[in-house]
C-alpha cells in the first residue's frame, strides 16, 4: 500500500478539471448539441486520471499505488465476473422494474426508439426486426460495449478505485473509506446532473429544485453501491483494468431497459428501467449490502 496520499490535492484537480468539462458539456446539452455534450462529458471522465498524474508526478505504481499490470494466473474467473456480473445485475434490475410495473412495458421495443430517432429511421433500421432478435443483437452489443467503454471508464477508475479509495481506506478504515469514496464519486457528477439533467432528466431548468436535489443525493447511494462492487473486483483481480471493465459493463447495459419502456414514462427514470433507478438498482444495492455485511463480519471498520 502506498504510504502517503495527497487527498486534498487530488480532489482539487479531480473535481476542478472534470467540473470545467461537465459545465461546458451542460451548455452543449442546453443548446441541443448532443454530440458536443457526449464529447465533453466523455473527456470529463479523465479528470480523475489526470488528477492522479498531477498529484503524484507520474502514473507508475510506485508513485500512485495503482495496480496497472494485468494478473490472470488464478484470477481468470474474477475477470469474467468483472465483465458479466454488472451486466447480469443490470438486466435483472431492468426485469425487476417491469415485473413491478408491467403497465410500462412495451413488448414491441418501438415507442422509445421512434421517439428518439423518428419513425422513418426506425422503420428503415428496425422495422423488420422482431423484438426477440433486436434484444439478442442488443445483448451482444452490450457484451462488446463493456470492453469499448472500459477505456473511458479507466479515466475514472484510476482515480477512484486506484487512488482515492486506498487513500480513504488508509485514513478512515476499509468500510468507511469505501462509503466515503462512493459519496465523493456521486458528488463529482453533480454539475452535469444539476445543469443538464444527467441520469434522471431533472435539471434546475426543467424540474423543481427539491427533485433535482433528491436525484443528486440518491445518485450518491447508487455510486456507493457501484463503488463497493468495483472496489471488491479491483481487490480480487489486483488490476485496475478489471474494475474499469466492470464500470464499462455498467455503462453499456445502463440504458437497455429504455428500449422497452412506453414513452409516456420516460420522464420517470428515477424508478428505472435505467440501472441507476430506485427499482432497477436493487440488485446492485443488495450486492453492496452483502459485501458490506461480509466486510464488517471480517473485522472491517
């Protein structure tokens, strides 16, 4: 374990760099420039990575404490878990959402897509595709998308699981460190949530302030749960790429349920079926709770 961490310096650069791009991305979103929003929001994901570099004067393990080199011997099953478990939990949460709220399910997988891309494009691209085939194709895209997203997720994982979590665990103890880390990770997203309605669609420009604040606070619960799982996988594999793969898998599967959502409910994403919803996030909350109890049972603090 790295002996000394520079938490204040790291947090200053991690938040400062990312928030600049998040605010700029939000301006793009408010102007209706979707491509600009996506680009700048993606760049903001590398704020924690760059912050580690600046804070430590480099990225080597001896400087940062980050476990960069992949370890596969005896750990292959944990790499598979890092890839597939987040997807399984995401799809389970999606299924749970529609099980509890069946009136919101669109079995044709058409309403949301038509609302997003237009009926003409839908008919040209998806009109002849059966829902079951469409779902199968989408599942394969999710499985592959986890690896594509992994490279963007590394920008956050190097900072969060690689540097921040070990620093917090060293300072506050294992359990508190992980909880604090999850809350910090959630707060890091607040500018783009408040201004652009990221995650739940609520921004200060289109929703009451109490709803915006509620979404921002609940998202900290979500990131704490995600962080518990990703840090657990980082510890099991001994490699930051594994937690990045898990993070990428969550991002790849996060919006799957929207394809089957009746469009009149698209404004209620706080319940689901996106992975960060109150209902659809239940599988992740249960796993995080299990890991927390297990850790406390084994002497965590």
